[in-house]
């Protein structure tokens, strides 16, 4: 049902040049997936490693591969919802990313400002 609503929203704004609409459309794209909301809720007020997030999702019956998790984390990062808080060095491999929320609240201006075109 969410995907249907996004499709209707996309059709309505496809040819709209208003920057506010573009920002809202980007947020809808980033936040439409229930898995991403599970990630946001799990990170909460703290910070969680990629491994911790993956284990939490698997424990909550999410059917997800590690590459699928990286995709969701990347989308949330590109949408400025999460950010890398630090890197954890473990063993001799690549450092593990620790994630935190970058935003805890999203505000949408309904009135057009001077920067919006």
C-alpha cells in the first residue's frame, strides 16, 4: 500500500519544479521502506555498528543479506538521516562503521521561501 501511495505522489510531482516538492519526494524515497524504519528505531538515541544493526534485523525476522543492509544504510546516509559516528577497529580487517541518527526530526516548510524555485 505504501508503494502505491508513493507512485501516486511521484506522478503528481514529476513535472513540478518547486524545490520543496523535490525535498519531500527525496524523503519519501528514503523513508518508504519498513526496514529503514527498523534501522532508525534501533539506532535511536545512541550509535550502533553495522554488525549490531544486521543482527538486530535478522533477530526481527528481516530477510536481508549483508549487501542488502549496506544498500539501506547507504540510502539513509545519502538522505541525511544517518551518519557515520566512528569506525571500530577489530582484528586486521577493514574498520567497522558505527552509525548514529543525523536527524531526529524532519520539518517541512509549507510556505515557499526565497531559496525555493
